[in-house]
C-alpha cells in the first residue's frame, strides 16, 4: 500500500457524518474591533494581571488537578447560591458540559429538544452522540411557542430539553409561565443554560428548587473568562452524580482553576464590568432603534440581534471598516438578514455604530 492508500484507510474509519461536516468556525479578528462571540471586552488592570501572574506561577503544574478544582467548585457553588441537596460539576467550558450530558443520556432513540433558533451546540452535540435533535421554532417575536413546545414534548418524549435563558442569539428571556408549563410536561431533564446570567434579570434557582429535574448550567466565559474555559452545572445531587461519572477526570486544568478562583476573589471588578456592559447594551439598543434600516430585538444578554436589509453586505462592509460582528443569517430561517452584535466597551460600541451606519 502506498501513502495515499494508507491515509484513505485511516479516513475510512471516520463516521460519514463527521467527514461531511465542518469544524466549528472561529473567525480571525486580528486588529479588529471584535464583537462577534459575546466576549467581555475588558482586560484586568495591570495590578491584577501582576497578582494573577504571581498566583499562576506558584501553582504546582507538575501535579494533576485535585484540591484546586474542588475549591473552585465550592467557590462557584457559593457564588451561584447553590441550594441544599444540590451538587455541582465543572466542565472545560459549558460546551463540555453539553457533551457530558449528552454522553451520559445517550440511550438508543434518545431525543434532545430545544426551541430554535438557539445555541448551536445543543444540536451539534446531540448529533455526535447519535441522538435525534428536535427544534421547535420560536414565534416571530422570538417568544416561546408554548402550545408547539408542549405538543413536541408529548410527541418526542425528550430526555433533555435545553432552554438558553437568555437565548443565544435572540438575547431575550422567555415567559416564566410558559417555562413552568414546559418543566411540568418534561419527561426527562430540563437544562436552564444561563450563560448570559451576569447581564440578565433572571435566576432559575427557585425553578430548580421547585422541580428537581431542572439543572442549571452557567459559565465563567461571559462573566469575563472566555479564554479560561470554566463551565458549571448545578442540580439535584443524584442527577449531578451521574453526569460527573462521564467527566474526563482532569478536565479543568490547575491553571484554569486558579484563574477562576482569582476572578471570584475579585467579583466586585467583574460585577462592575457586567453593570457597565448592561448600560452599554441599553445605549446601543437606543442607537439602533434610532437608526434607519435596522431593527434591533430587545436583549438581556451582552449581545443584540438586529435585522437589516442585506446582512451579508452589511457584515462585509463593517468588516472592511475593521468591525467584526456575526452574520447569523445562515443559522436558521428565522434569522434571515440578522446580525448578532456583541456589546463591547464604550469606545468599541462607538466605532461599531459608526461602521454600521456607514455600512447599511
Ligand atoms: C447559550 C450558551 N451556552 C453555552 C455557551 C458556551 O459557553 P462556554 O464558553 O462556557 O463553553 C455559549 C457560548 O456562546 C452560549 O451562547
């Protein structure tokens, strides 16, 4: 066999659906105003960078993660106000928690259900676990379609229902009464994905306490540590115990755990950043409302979805002016000609608004 045949032999081992798909796209943003993936725009002050460097330098990187991860889990549980009788498990970002949940529930014929459009990883992860994904379209105003959700739950009996709350990419929270109905009708788990909780007037802890099949997933990414990769899942002890069994044993590195602890020790800094981003979101929303040729949707996240006449053209023109947003058009028919604009610092938002106005 020659080299080419050996490579073919290797490729033949991969699943057809894996070979037919693309890796998750990460846009290059070198030198641009980067407003595409809901990152927190703020760096630590020079003083805190120095202190963090000292802390990280002192970490025993020769050892596998152990107590440091447990300390971080306990600190996150306190930070989130985890109720009695609940437990927490950590992921390398909440992306990994979605994979872990899928893996732990991947019985033959299992269905994962979510309202759509929503965060794409629920569907991608379900597919890779051999599960069927059922997307139930949101209404035109991006509110939950209660009757359609209840009907789909009855028909498909999903093992996992994901509710991104606030929802990515639409940015909104949904009617609490409809969520309560969905939770009551769910035959399996309901995961409240609160990735954008730092910017929203929402907290699903009370819902989880009333209904122990509800799990709460959060992340330190939007809080300000997207590069560090720490997600956490809180829920009834018995349920979290099962999820934890499929967790790769050392999935949160000692450096990540230390950086996470450091951030929680400076939670006032991050709270102030979130408050600033919420204020900037209202400023950007008002500016978009006043701009002809664009329709923004109200948001409780650190992003705003907005519809324009020709998203591909506007996206390209903004990029040419050095501002990177996300063209969400292709993700779902309901998002036709929609741009998803992450809220940045005051200066970044000023640059974004100028580029957008000139690009419409
Ligand atoms: C709703 C939602 N959940 C989870 C994630 C993933 O976050 P992480 O960085 O923790 O993997 C995202 C990322 O954008 C998201 O929008």
